[in-house]
């Protein structure tokens, strides 16, 4: 939850901005999020604050699970926005 | 008893063997001190045991559980890295709440060093304050074995003494493997000392062996004895 919070809000703001430029459809924003969220995770955790992974690793999560959580949230978000 | 057992651990970089067929064993209530020169592979060894670094070969087991990766070590091994690892923009109170069980978080909420920091965010803390929060978080986690990689980085002498006493007080419940560049800290804490050199671990019984191994000079050793 804490891990995703950092990614979610920033990714959403960027996705809305890009989505608005591309026509403003909700499904477009959802598509943007699928691409933006992994980039934000890569920047925030793999480049800028790599050591912060250890907080989550010490809770028993591994890198793969954290990446899967980001993609899962992105796909659920896309599904919801496509259905609205 | 669930002993930590590390066997056949080998790691090489660019055809240079850093860790060569390492054997290591630790039980609850024991503190093992790991010392060695810069670049000898101490941190790499701890990361491999924790599961974040790949080895050429390794066998890590706690009790009956074989630890192949971080997930397998959940509630069994925790690792304190050299550098600060707490997420920014989150209050220390929240980080403690998410990390620890209720019983253990109350201990930290009532700790004299933690109380003034509870409502601050990680980035507002000094390096030493961050370190004490991290050490206490890791020590009070549910894990049976704790790997501490240079825990005294950036910590003032009075806090260092507090941490040493704290670990000694807490040692009955867990097993510890600790590295530090200041070998005196490790000697003060550890029940047994292992010296890592050229990929091999050697058990150290007396400080003078460290002179023979080229880790200390006679001057270092005498100065330390005087203090």
C-alpha cells in the first residue's frame, strides 16, 4: 500500500495530463497509466531510492511481487476506466 | 532449534572469486562478528544470505526451511543495509506501525530515542536518528535472524553504546550476524569473530591474529587496548 501510494498519485497526474492531450477519453488515461506507472516505479525505486526497496524486502516482499503489484493495479485501473 | 546454516556459498565477479565455498552457522542467542578489509565481500555475503544478491552457488537453511530468495526468508531473516532504507514522506509512526506487530511497535513507541521522532518524516531526521530507527525496527521484527551491515554508520558514541547494550539485551531471542569497520564494536558485541579474506572465512580467537593477517597493525592493537 505504502509502496504503491508513491507511484499511484504521481502516475495518475501524469496520465491525466497525457490523456487530456490525446483526447481526454477515460480509457486513454487508463492506457497512459499502464505505461507511466512502471516508469515512475523504475525512476523512484530503481534509480532514485534503490535502498528503499529494503523496507519492503524486510517485510518479505520481493522485487518481482512489487512489479507485479504495479502492473496489476494498472490493468485493474484500465479495466475500470474502459467500462465507465 | 532452528539454526541458520549457510553452506557451499560461492560468488565470483569477472572470474575473480569473492566468496569461496563459505560455511557459516549461527544459532539463536549467538552474535557472530564478521570483519574483513574493504571489498573483502562482507556485505555481499550478507546480501546473498538475505536473498537479494545472486550467488554462483549457495545453500541457506533455517531449521527445515531452505531460503532460496527473500520471500522464503519472510519472518526468518531480516537485513539492515549499510545505507538508510526508510521511505521518505512518511511519518516514523506509520513506518513503525506497518513494519512491526502490535506488541513490538508499542515497545518502540515508548522508546526514549524514538518518542521525539514519531511525528517526523524520515527526510527530517539526521543520519544518526534514521539509523537508530532502522536498527530498532529490524531488531524488533519477527525474524529469527538479523543481519546488520555496518549498523554504527553515522551514529554518535553514546547512541552506539546504547545500541550495543540493546543488542546484548535482546540477543536471547534471535541470532545476529554483524559487520562493522570499527572492529572494536564487533569485538564488544560478538560471541565469535570471523575474518573474511581472499574469499575464505577464518575464525579469530585473539586480536593478535588480526595483526598476523594484516588487518591490524601493532599500533592499532595497542592503542585499542589502552582505550
